[in-house]
């Protein structure tokens, strides 16, 4: 069953965004178009609502990185301009008077990086410091000179102080020892986790005198903090150890701003996060999936009275996935952004009765990130399949306005026709997904199909801009992005539906989606490929052990053997939910759900991609799968990417990853030898090769 309810809307949005007639010839989107797009992030609206500061990043191909600067835009006329000159300025935060903007400048200390492990870290260096610049112009002024640098900071409500979080600075003696090679890491001891780390410290800075004072006394790892309206206390989320799988040991505390004394407010095995004071100083809010244990559930908004420690699940059974939230000025409401289904919108929670009202209704993804002081304007990044991400402002009554237009060149591209679709899975559930079709598809024609699997498992696909899917569609593919069971944004029941069943119901959902497109006359059953990253690589790897219907597979950052993943990476999710228990107590469960256990069934030509510094899914997982396929004579290629973690950072690597994957699909799904040189390189090859 294919739902085309949003296809017309998508086409209208594209037409409006482009401003071009239907007769205007548009060229196909390429991998380089995706890389060259301007990135926007972290929009912060001023308290008076007149300005939004944000980070803009642009590709520097020769330096193999993206350069980032702070920009500012007027909410009244949309005029935007670069506000700071140094590459890497980040974390912009407004002073309460809206006249001064503070931000972090400098290089952060690479905790846990290979540099740190090798002993050549930046301990003792200046690191990132707080700078301030007046909105009316002038030079930026340095406010702090904190040894080791600053992680994050917040202004006090009265604008007189800045509270900031840092890592405990190493002594000069420790720094000398590390540089000399005395750099052994004692795992899970003191402040260390699997890598070298330092305890968190909370400080307060007087920007008028540049004097700083340490507040915290205890050894803590602090993940969130918020000073009270009167500045006398600081609410924090912290834990007293740093084990990799111990996030559930985080608790909410109150810290006295004068003495550093701690009062514990929560006591459970649930991971709390993002604590905030109500404006009247009488309650706190925080996010957690449960109040007792670490459940596989979307985070709820909880409120707590710090005097008697009574707490309430304020957001109840709201089915969406809650992100950024903020108290209303009356301390009786909370405004938050959340994903429901494939869209992200803004909502208001009434704390008196638990009622939730949707404030915005536009299709697409509005990623809320800040509100003005009166909570009448919201800043965020908005996109649809036809509109790349830009900075937008909303008045919270259904009226939104785009402030930046860095990626309006997308109007020159023949973007895919995109729709939200759904189908009934083999065992009953209705599954939703996103379907991309070529802009020039002829009615009734069958297309080669790419099945794209999201990360997670608790990730999901949304009705926002996805460049790589447009590239595949421009090459003549249909692309199906299914939100199989286990995806977020559909309530806790679907989120928990793949517990103890990886490769079961989620695999049936995926294959049912493929069958629905074949039945609808869209997909060619003999030309299907599958691709995915992280959990996408895992389910993709599982799929090719269960069927030979896929003509090609691209598996990125996969897990082949869950027992190995348990020992070398994060294991809380497989231990608590997805498999259960440990590999030594439940060996059959770990064997039954691991793609490696069935690798003898694989015949699909397989491309394997992995970053060498991936600590989420270590590269040994891909090596296992590759070696097994190679020994069995299956067509396989393994590409390792130096320096890269779980999510790739270097543009050259990102391009190699995407180009090699597309070439693999072209060759083994459609029998096409394909290449794609960069436009500024010799022997340029156009990205327009389609099936003969």
C-alpha cells in the first residue's frame, strides 16, 4: 500500500523554493553538490528577538576540512553577514542584555584522541576560551584565560557572571610525563574510561574583572548544568565514574554556588540529562526515559521540586522524540521541539494538566534550538526534501520565515520527487518510510531500487533534505528509506518492538517495503541494492545472510559479531534490550542475532567501509566480515579510512566513501562501469551515466 499524500506537497515546495518554471532545464545533483553545500548550525536567538547568531561552515577542499565562522541574521529583514573572522569560533551565547555576544575561540583539547593516547596532547595549552563582542561592532575581547580550556558556559540571569565547565587541568609534571611517553591509560580507574580523561570542574567567571573561582569540590563527570535564577545554586547532571556503559549512573544534583556542597535529587538507574531551572526558581526540569531504570524508551520531560525531591513525568506518554526544550516565562508551560513520525515540529506542554499543543504544523524538519526571552520567537534549522537546511525563525503561531539562503542553488538541480509512504509488514504492523523517485521518471516504468537503512537501531528517517538520496535518484534509482520497527518518533511500543529480535521483525519490515514497491510497479525486482551505516550496516549485513535478492550491498561501520561488540564498544543497549544478558550467559542469543553466524549464506557482492578510529563499532567487526567473504570467494571490497571515527569528518574521505559506494551499486545492480571525477580535477567525468 503506497501513500502518495505528500507527493503533491513536495512538488509544490520544490517549485516555490526554485522560483523557476517547469520548463527550465535542471541538471542532475552530484556528490560534489552535496559536499559543496553550506552548513548552518547552532542558531541562537537574542533575548530581545532581533538577531540570530549561528555557525556557517563551507568546504575547503584543498585543506580537506570545512571552515566555520559565526554569522548573524536579522529576524526583521533577514539580512545576514559574517560576524567573527577566525575559523573555528563556536558555541555562541547571548548576554541577557542582547548587546553582547560571547563565544568560544581556540582549539579544544582532543580528549581520547590518538594524539592524546600517543602522548602528544594539548594538556597545558590554552585550549578554547570565552570571548565577547558587542553587537554594534568592534573587536572581540577575550574574557577568560582558563588553563586547559573551557568546554561550555552559561550566563547568569542578571548578566553579571558566567558559569563554565572545564576539564580538571593536568599538572605540569603530568604533562611532562605524558610527553615523555609515560602515558599508560588505567582503564576505568580514577577519571579514565576506556581512554584518558579528566574530572569535570564547574567555575564562575566575573567578566568585568576576568577573575574566576572554582565552585565544584567533588570528583564528577558533569554532562549538564544550569545556574538558578538567583545564582545561589547550580543544578547539574553528573556521575562519579566514567565507565563507557555507565551513563545510567547519572543523577541530578544541586550544587551550592558558594561552598560546592552537593544535594542529590534523583537516585535511580535511569540516565538523566539536560537539566533546567524554571524562571521562578521553584522547580527543575530534566529529560529521562524512566524514573527507575534504563528503559528502551523515548526521553520524557520530568519536573522536580528541589526542596522535597518530588518529581513528575510532565510529558506523559507523548509519542514523539523530544529534543531541545525551554521553560516558558510563566513557569507553568514548557516549549519543546520533537519528532513525530517523519516530521519535527514545536510543541507546548501545559504543566497544570499535562496537555500538549502543537505550535507549528509545517511539513519537514524544524530543529528547534533556542527561543527569545519572552518565548514568542523560536530559532531553528528547517529543511524539507526540496529545501536544504537554512536558518529559520517561527513566531510559534504557524508563521515561519527563512532568514538565510546559502543553498538556494539547489533550485537549479533536478531534485527527486519525494513522498512519505507506508506499507503493511508481513506480521501486521504498518511501517512508514520515505520514497525518492527520479524527477524524470516515466509513469509506469520500473526502476532499479536502493534500500537505505538508518542508524540506531533507534534512529529514523525524516522528511528533510538528504543529498545522497537525491544523487541516487538523479542516477535513475528509486530510493526507499524505511522506518522499520525499533525506529524513534513513533512511540515506545514501536521503539521497543525489536527487543531480543534484531534481524527478525525489522528485517521483515524492510523486505515488506521492497515487496510493496515491486507490487506497485515502481521497483525492478532484479535490480535491488542495499546500503546503510552503523545499524544500517548491521541490518544490511544481516539481510544479505538471509536472502540473495540484493544484487549489491554497501555496509558502513557494521557489527558482524555482537559478542565482540559487547567486549570492545558500547554494550548497554545489547545487554539490556536488543539481545539480553552477556555473551557468556546467553551465547545462543548472541550467536542467533549476529550476521557473522550466517556469513556462509552470503553471495551478494559487498562493499565494506569503516573508519580506523571508530570506537562505537570498532573496525575489527568489518574485518571479520570481510575476511569471511574473501575466503569464501564472494565478491567483496574493504576500504579503511585512517583517522576517521564513527561519523566521518574529512571531506576527501566523505567523497571517496560516497563515490565508491555509488560505483559499486552501478556495477553490480545495473552493470554500469561508473566514475565521477571532481569538477576541478583533470579528465572530468560527468555524473549523468544512466542505464542504457
